[in-house]
């Protein structure tokens, strides 16, 4: 082989290697993508502008890969995918990156272009987790329980029901909040467990729940047949539960079950009987709740804004109409620096508030309170 041929083959080898190892420049492939970010130059602070531009570019890279996952899996790019649940973890999804270009595009703005490798597996896990959380309403359970006609507190049925729902991925209102409501609303609780959906709904709103489970548990204790061990008792339980949508007052699901447990110990026998009943009732209700519950369904959310004058409130109202998921914004009254709006929104109050404070113009607003169907924000 002569030198000319050898050099030609060798050069072809290196060209081929270079081509094979080159990262894709213009499309997302294997998590690699090209992204551009911008940062504002404030008071001549170029360093801060560059940092902001780099973070913006990384977010853009994650969004591009996110978009391919959403498209590939035929998912809806809904609030959970674009919320801080995902985008707040931008740095964690970027495996590596290289800066292609830095430059000021004006005296007010800096630009960076990067090639970044996004960890698709981590992003897919975060999406799955986010969708699961988003698709599960915040729960609260109140069960009025008696054992041989004597009130039992705390309720074993309520505790066992909560354990089952938590194992299925349902978040619950914290126990301290529930205990406070139980202590202060004895009459309302009696009416709620006896079937008053409006009162049950109001208790759920106070607790910050989206679905409230209310019901009764009755345990009766009887002697075993005389030909058996007389130290054993039979513990018979009857559990009836309703699931009420706190936003609408609608009864989403109901369940009822009977269960029995023989035991020599009263506490253990009661617990086993109620565990069995709670498992049966939960099996009846959870599939119905999951099927009926839509976190992105349209609903009316009452929004109280304080600290804004009339002009600021008008501009704020206009900005709300531009948010994704907002169908309409209706003013319901103004008094001084307090404004009440009714927002028709494809989602719940928690998602609406997230989207408001993610808006660059309103990121410094203070969120004072968020409950199902209501929110209070202060400037």
C-alpha cells in the first residue's frame, strides 16, 4: 500500500470517528439538545446576567426534553409538568453541559447558547411522581366510632382508612389540623357523619382538604358459642363511609362493609375487625374516586387580593386572563386595597396560586392562605 492510499484511509477513519461521536446540534436525541437562555443586565451587573442566562438555558434544555417525553407518551403537558414540581429541579436533571456562545445582545440583556445532556430517566421519574401526586386529591377522614354503644376516640376505622389511602398515594391533611377541628366542632361532626354534605364540605374547607371521608363505625361484641373457647369473644364491625368533593359538595363515592374477628383481647379484636372492614370499604371506593376525580376540571375559585389599589388590581385581573387554564375572571367587589375575584379555572386553587406566583411580574406576592376553592394573596 502506497503512502497516498494509506493517508487517505487514515484520514477517512478519523473523519468517521468524529462524525460518530458528534452530539446532535438541532434536535433532542438521547437527552442532548441545544438551548438558549437570556438574562437581564441590571445596574451593569454582567455576572448576574450571565448566571441568569445560564439557568434560563438549562430550563429551556429540560423543557425541550420534557416536550419529547410528553409527545412520545401521548401525555397532556398540563400544570404538573410545567410547575415548580419539575422546573424547580432543573439543575438536578442536567448531567453535563458546554457553553457554545456567550454575548451581550444589547445593553440590557445577555445571551448564552449551550449544548446540554438531560437525564431522561430522572425526568421521566419526576413526571410520573408529579402526575401521581397531582392526580390524588388531599384527603381528610372523620369517622364516628362506637364499641358496644360506647364512643371510641381516636377512631380505629379512621386510622386504618387513612393508612390504606396513604399507601395508594393519597396525601392527607396533617393530624394536628384534624385534631383541632375535631375538638372545636363536635356538633358539626355529628351532623356531617349523619349525612349533611354541606357541613362535611365546610369542615373540609377549614382543614384544607379536597375530599373529606365521613362515616360511622359500629363494633358489637358477642360471646362465642358455648361449645367453643369461652374466653374468646366475637367482634362484629359495620363501617359506612362517604367521599365528598369539598369544592362542589358532590358525593363521589360510598362504601359499606361488615367484618368479624374472634379474639381474647378486646383491643386487638376490635382493631382486626375494623381493619378488615376498612380494607373492604376502601377497595370499593378508591377506584371510583380515582375515576371521578379530575384535578384539571373547571371550577370557580374565589381569590382575595389585598395590598393593591384599583389600577393595580385591574392590571392584575388582566394578567390572570393570560394564565394557562384561566377561562374567565369576574370581579366581585373592591374595598380600599382589597379585591375579590371569581376565577373560572381548569384546575384547583393550589395550582392556580402556583401559576400566579410563577408569573415573573408577581413572583414576590405573598400567599397568606390557600384552601380548596379559595385563596388569599397579598402584595
